C-alpha cells in the first residue's frame, strides 16, 4: 500500500528526468519543432501513467478495506459457529444424561410398583378369605359350619379385616415417601435445562451430599449452574472438587475442559492453553478432547518467546 501511494511523486520525478534533456536540446537529426512534439507526447504519456497509478492506488485501498471487512465477518462467523457447536454438544450430553437418569428412575418406579402390586394382591386375598370364612350367616346356599369352627372363622376374618384395613395405610405411606436420589437429580436436571439455576443448584447439592453414585455428576452440574450465572470462582471450585474427589468419574475430562474455559475467561490464556493441551494427551478421543482442540484452534499462535 505504501509503495502505491508514493507512485505519483515517483512518476513526476521520472517525467522531470526525461523532460530535462529533452528541453535542453532537440534529438539528433530532428528539427526543434519535431523535438517539441516528441517532448509533448512523452509528457502526455507520463501524465496518463500518473493518472493510472493514482487509480490503482485507490482500487488497492478499496480492495484492502473489502478484504479486512470479509476477514472480520469470517472471524465473527467462526466464533458464532464454535459457540453454537459447543452449546449443541452440551445439550446433547445433557439429554443423554437425562435419558440415563430417566431409565434409572423408571426401573426404580417399576420395582416400587411391583411391590405395591404384591401388597394389593395380598389385601385382596385377605378380603376373599374373610368373605369365605364369614359366610356362615345362615344365608341359603352357604355350607353349615360348626359353632366352634364358626367362632375361629370369625376371629380369622377379623384378623384378616384388620390386615386389610392396615394395608391401605401402608400403601399410602409408600406413596408419600420422600423422593429418591435419582428423582431429585432428575428434577434438578430439568430445572437446569429450563434455566432455573438456583433450584437446580439446590437439587444437585442434595444429591452430591448423599454421596451416592450420582454425586460426581451432581457436583459437576453445580459447577455448570455457577458457570451459567457467570460466577466463575464458584464454578471453578465445583469443577476442582470433581477433579480432586472423583478421579474415576466419567465427568473428569469435561471438568478439566470447563476449568480451561474459565481460565480463558479470566484472562489466564497460558494456563487455559496448557490445560487444553493436557486434555488432548490424557483424554484423547473423547468429547472433552474435541472441544479442547477447537479452543486451541481458535487461540492466537503461541508467542515464540514464551
């Protein structure tokens, strides 16, 4: 760009150099009038060259501006696409976790339902026995029952009736039980997906404190809730707990990835780069590794002096 802009003064200098000798003396074998015509023609051509150079400079400037605008648009599109893909991956992962949790809750519900069905069948059986044993009331068609046996039958029927009366209460107690850990986790996950981060955080905290098999996932999503609320220090604390206390968790790679993202958002680019590079080595082939590679590709080249 700089060389083009200085082209016009250079052309003027060339014109001066060419016109100097021409103005001093006519060309050999030419009359002064012919020499003057040649000089005028050369001056005219030089001026045309100057105009063309100025036009080229303007075109080059416009082209450079257009290229810069295209590069800026492309960078914005790449950034938006990267964010969209990351959000899509996170959504898919949350859906997979929700399906797994739903399956577990479904199995738990089936087991409880089976137990209730057994209990209901027991109540029905007791009622049938009570009806049979209490049938000696003298109605037609009922078999005669001796007095002693009738008394025993009535006592048995009374006992069965007591059992029948107690069973519905037991069933109600079962229905009114506290929700299971998987149900609490599932509700917290639903709250998280719908943006109710404080409610989700409360549910995930209950699951994490239970110490069950969902504790690591719950702790990870406590970090996700804090990250969604832009509370970076709190989010980092939760991801560090996953890394420190659940080294065998399926969420360990993602916890490291989120930690790298937080460092990047805090301005610690070198620390974030180091984490992403470690993820590529330790968790190669995982979703965390693919996301880490994407972040590394988006970072500016490493400074050779660092």
